[in-house]
C-alpha cells in the first residue's frame, strides 16, 4: 500500500481517494470514490442494464434500495439505468411510496424474455464489476512490495512465535524474508512445522487491501472476491461508517489475503478458468492472493513438476505482472503482487536446479527442535490441550522413545501425541492424563508398522537424516 496523496483514476475520469483509517503502524488502503453516474463506473450502460434486469428477474418486484445492495451501485447510477429500461418498456413502476427512494419496479413480459436471453449467456447476478484499469491502479497503490507498505518487525515476530519454541536464528531469517516481500522456500522433514510457520507468516501481514467483488476483463466477468479468503479487517483497520458512503461499494476492504494450495494445484489452475454453466471466469489462486501471500504447500507433489511451476511464475515474480488467457486465446495482463511461500519435505536440489534456486529469494531449513525447545513446546501443548504436564513422562518420551527409535524432535509430535492421549481417554470415558503408559500407547498408534516403535530403530525418511537435516542443505540455506 502507498501513503500517496494522488487521486484515483477510473476508466472515465478521476476523483478523490476514499481511505481506510490506519492503525498505529498501518498504511492506508485507498478505495475509489463512489460513481455518481454510469459514465463514472467505467462500464457500458448495456452491461449495467443487463445486471439490473437479471437481478429483477431473480428478486421479482424490486425495491430500489434492494437493487443498490445487490449491484453495489449508487441510487443515481441505477436511476439512470432504470430510466433507460423503462423507456424500452422492459420494466415498469409497480408502486411508489412517500419518498423518492420508495419506488418499486418489476419486469414486463418483454423484460422477462430479455432476462432469459441474458441468463442463457451469463448467469452472474451480483455486484457490478470494476474495470481492469481501475483494478490495476488500486493494486499499484496498495502493493505489498511497495516501500510504504507496513511490515512486521522483531517484536511482532517474537509475539507471533512466542509459543512455537523457534530458534532465534530461524526467527531472524523469517523476519528478514517478510521484510523483503520476496519469494521464500521452507524445506525440512515432514512434521517440522513448515506449513504452520507459513500460515503464521501470512497472518503477520499488516494493513488492509481493497478487493473487487468482480472484475471486467475484455467484456468478460471474472469473479474475484471470496469471503473465505478475503476476510474483513479488524476493528482497528476498518473504515469509519461515515466514510463508507463516499467509497465505491463494488470494492470490499479486507485483510491482506492468505491463500494456500497444495498437491491439488495443476497447470489449469494457474490461469483464468471459464465456467461454461455460469458464463463467468474464476481467478487463479495467485490473483486471489493479490496484495497478500500465497502458500504452495507440498512443493514437488503437485500435478505439474516443480520446475514447470517455477518457470511459469519466474517472469511474473520479477516483473510484477502476469499474462492470463481468456477463452479463445486472448491474453490480458494482471498485476502479480503476491509473496509466494513454498514449503516442501523434499530436498531442494532434487526438485530444482541451481538457476531456479537462485530465483527463490530465501531458502530456510526448518528441521528438528533442540531438546530444550522441544520441552518448551511440549509444555505449551499440554496447556493448550488442558492436560496436566508431567516432567517424568516427558523425560521418558525423549530418552526411551525418541532416542532409541531415532525419531527426530519435530514440532508436530507433541500435539499429535497429546491428541491421541485425549482420544484414548475419551474412548475409555476418563479424563486424559500424561503418563508413561499413555505416551507409550499414543506413540505406538503413531509409528507402529513404520519402524517407529520404542524397540525398533526407525529408518529416517529420505532425503533427510534422523535429526531432520541433510548435509547438502548447508550449501543452499
């Protein structure tokens, strides 16, 4: 985001910028002003008329304020369009109240026929889209990579990871990576906490962004806003109610998004996806994460090779823009403003060659915990699980279970063991207790048949050794 005093230019003209009030250390998010005329929206009158007619068809007899809420357009814009629809005898006034706003409309027979035609082509009925040019301008102002964007410091990271028993050196690496807003690779054995760390990094993002509900790209509607991904800002980040009236309601003010994808990621998901049934497009994950963070979990297990994925994003990561394709092959350029975090339990040199590794700004190994950190984490997880801590039981876990089996002291193990202790206790109808016997039972349920019992040394999963490290990692971390 940018603290600039510049104005917002729409496709039809310019206007002042409506802003969210920042917290003590947050930049302001600029939102375009509310369009007062059809021309101000940057949209063709016919497109707005189509949305109005489809909304009226879905709702039935329609009150004017209902239409404003549905399409996120001002009363003045809708009146301008409704006058056009009335003149074409596609709608009629069904009733008037005491005020100018208390007007009800309904479609005529010709209007219902026209609605069928519109819905056969595109079933989208919702907020009017914003233009691609308006989206580019707003994205540039609120870019996470911009020098004016707020970033978490040492105090914020210390607070966020206070209960994770991280080594200070690892926390410093993560903090530096966040300061850069560049790509990051977290690698290490399964269970070392890479995904948890990545998601916490995403929640550490500061500030708010304006997200369009829908985007008009070459006369096609792209659905953009997702309430599960684009979360409302905290009370300290939100806009005062009086300022909302002057802002373009086609934009939603949100926290910087955190989007996570895993093994399901395919080449098709990296581009605009056309929905033939709905007649709309869906934005790819890295566009949905614009202004925020995209976590690619389990790198190397996607439906496309890791090298192909990195090659697809190599240019956009450097240029800050991406080329996407509409149905029929037409290319459009969208901003690529996202911090990409990759996480993998495979050795980076087995996934990527040196040229690709160089394109990843930070390579951070997340391995086994020290014994002191493991003990601290176990105590914290006992508090979270509301299971009374027992020091001799933890001594037994480390000395008689981890050590003989060669199982590394990984961050996920305490939570997994305590969860299983709770499961066994619930089955028995008893309160969970941390005892040697309970730990043995939970341990066997995790590792039996995998060479992980207390009496059978485990074979460490390649390419990591039993301590969660690998000598080849030293040259790239």
